[in-house]
């Protein structure tokens, strides 16, 4: 059964395919910052993502925070000094928390003012379930399999250059592209 993270990211992928065409990755990666602003403004106009910022948040890769007012207004923050690729994944992860977990983050006392995500939760797919779900969402949105499968074989082990080309196409780090290939390889083998 598909997880909610996969279902929700697939829906957004489908919408982007319809609006921008299924060949959209030929023109560039998903612009997560703009997508997060526009998508949230349309789907939750009373409680949208207002800003996507870069800040110094030591020890964290990213955060999804809210202000005092209700209904909540949200901000995605990425830690500065990340490469473009790392940042894209971080934004995808935080957008995933918004789509999947914002009610929980708002209501649960464990989260005070938002959720802060460290490196192990953002990229290594470790940590509690919601971290894993946000990662799944980010990977599926940034590197949807319907396009991924046309770029690289699941059967032969890709070279460093192959993975570099994939990373460039999706605007992610080499690590994220490699993890995605492994995930795909394990699904089809
Ligand atoms: Zn997180």
C-alpha cells in the first residue's frame, strides 16, 4: 500500500506534469521554494507557507516554523552554507512536513514553534516516522520514478558520471541521487 507521503507527492507530481509537461525536467529541476509558496496558497489559503528563508540555524539542516497568530502562518527555513543540491532536498523535506504533518506540529507539545531537522533526519532517512515520511516525500517529489526510469538503468550499476548527470537533472546532491537509485534498484530487482 502506498504511504501518505507517496500519495501526496504523487498528486503534486501529477499536477506539475499537467501544468509544465511531463518533459519538465528537461528544462530544470523542481523549484521547491516557489512550489511550496504557490501550492500552500492554493490548498490552504488560511494557513499557507508565507516565506522560504535561509538562516543560520546551527546543528540543523532545515526547519518548518510558525508564528504566534492563528490560523498558523508557516515559514520554511534552510540552514545557510548548504550546496544548492542539499538545499533543494532540505526544502523538499520541510515542504513534506508542511503537507503531511503541520497539524501535528501545531498541536503536539513536543514541537515548540515548529520542527527543527538535523542532518541525519533530512538525508539519511533515520529518526522518527515523520522524518522518514518527509524524506520519502522529498525524494519522490524531486526525483519521480516515471522520469528517473528513463534516465538510468536499474540493472547496471551506474558510474559516478551517470549519478552526477542524474544529480544535475534533479538539482540534488550526489548522495540523494545515489540513494534514489538504490531505492529504485531494490524495487525493480
Ligand atoms: Zn524533518
